[in-house]
């Protein structure tokens, strides 16, 4: 349900301003970043050649501003044809009638890895086209394992082992056992969701019910409390990439992060390994949070159908494979296929990032995503700092989330 504030502000803007693009044959595209990927430049040219009279005009906007700009223009009644957005925002856009559905055929859905389409869906409707995908895996420093008296070739497979290993590293070396990010930053929530999905937990179900106050999620929050004494000191001062930097410096034994760390580690002297994320007691298998960014098609432009057509073209299997294998090489592939098989053969460290997809889950979709994110961060921080016990923090957060679902 849209909040009164959302209805009032966005509704007023939409009611008072209606603007169409200057040229109905042009699809404006808010493109995040400081340059257009060459793969997308080629795709634009190919699509324009196949669609006489139509053009696609990307507008480069910095990562920190691009989504806000798309939102502001849409709310003001001057929407772009499409924009690159975090899939987490699609529900809020849709309920405010700022974007249009992007229906997918069964064949189109089947082309993706499991649960990818779920990241852009609610109430059985797809509201975006996935264009970028990220998963996480477990990294460990083999030399620190050996120094702590652990087998350097055997990473932990369960949370219990992970906590025990973190304790042993902390007590027997000068390094921290684990890198737990708990800064007031979005990836604090993301990191916790990896633990939720490696224990078969949920935050919100398919019917929009908050189901977070459960034994599975409580176990994840308890594990956070248990591993904190053996983590980097002052976890609330660090976000994910800052924790990664400490690992790259050889000062922490274990972290959970994206494949980008593998590329950086290849240029260091660290003796490292990467494996599936350790799992909780109720896990059905290796899981991970499935984070996607999407192309959203904005309403009121007069080019919705052609923008949808282009969005599917520029994210089609052949274009996407080239994009993921080029400048966006740190992205997890969206679809299985020969290109992925070749990638796994060339870089075996990729395997854990694919393994977690089967039992992974999407970023939960809320009408106020930032509200949801802030509740989750506050919950994690309260447990990490010792200000609240896990059950107390979980029950409080679950009640607060009712406002944002």
C-alpha cells in the first residue's frame, strides 16, 4: 500500500504535469556510470538498424545520482523512456504507477537461472528486465588458517564451524577471525540476507506477509552475535568493501563478498581460497542473496512498447554474455549456457558464485525500500553492539517492517 505522503507528493506532481518526449521515436535511457559499455553501444546501433526511424539516446549519470534522477523526472511528469535501477525499487515505482509491467513469456523466464525473475516480480507480474546480477561466496586466508592450527585446504561448511574457526584464528594469530560489516550502509543489510538465505529463511512471503520473526532468521541473528567477538573490532565502522580491503591486507581470516575480490586477490601474495557460503542448521543447500539491477520502463512517454522491446534486446542472451564477459566481468551471469561453462573452465573460482543461486533468494521488495533497509541495519547493529538480544531485536524489526510492506 502506498503511504499518504507518497500518494500526495507523487500524485500531485503527476496530476499537474504531463510531458511527452520531444520526439516520439526516441527512447531516452538513463545509463548509470561515466561511460557507455562498448557492448551496449554496439547493441544500440544494431537495434536502431533493425528499427528504422527509432533512436536510443543514453544519458550518462553517475552511480550515486542515476536512480534519483530517474525517480525525480518520473514524479515530475517528465519521465525518461527507461532507466537502470536497483530491482529493489520496482515495487515502489509500480505502486506509484511510475513504470509499466514488462511481461515475460515462459520461454524468456526459463532462460534465466532460478529465482532471477523473482527479483523483478511481485503479485505475479514482472516490472523490469534484469541487466546485472551479483552473488556472494566465502573467502579464506589459507596462511592464517595454518597459523591458527586449522587445515588450510578445508573451509568451514556450517555456521558452527565458521564461528569456531573465527575464534581459533582470533586466539592464535594477530588477525581477526572474520570480517563482519555493520556500518550504516546498504550492504550491511545485504550481508545479513546471505545468512538468512543460507538457513532457508525469509523476510516477506509471496503474499506480502512479514515472516521474518522465525526460528530460521533468529538463528542467523544469533550467529551474528556469536561471531562478533571474533570479528574485526568495531564492526559498525566498516562496510563490505572496507572489510574486503582488510582481507586484502592479510589482516582477517574469512569474509563473504563478490567475485570481484578474486580478481583483486590474483595480484596479491595472499594464499587464498573461495568456497560456498557456510550454511545454517535449517539450510537446504548453499544459498546467497540474489541482487539484480534492472531496466525499468517508465509510463507516460508514448514509447513504452518500443522501450520494452529494446530493453529485452539489449539484455538478450548474446548481448548479455558479451557484456558480462567484457567490462562487466565481475558480474555473476544471469543465464546458464556455454559461455558460463567456458568461464567456469577458465576460472574455477567462479563455481561458488553459481552454486548459491539454486537456494538463493531475492532482495525483499517493499513499498519503501529505504525504510526496510534502515530497519534491518538497525536490527543488525543493535545485536552486534550488544544493545539488544537477538530475539528482542528481531521481534522489534518485524513489527516495524509492517509499515513498509
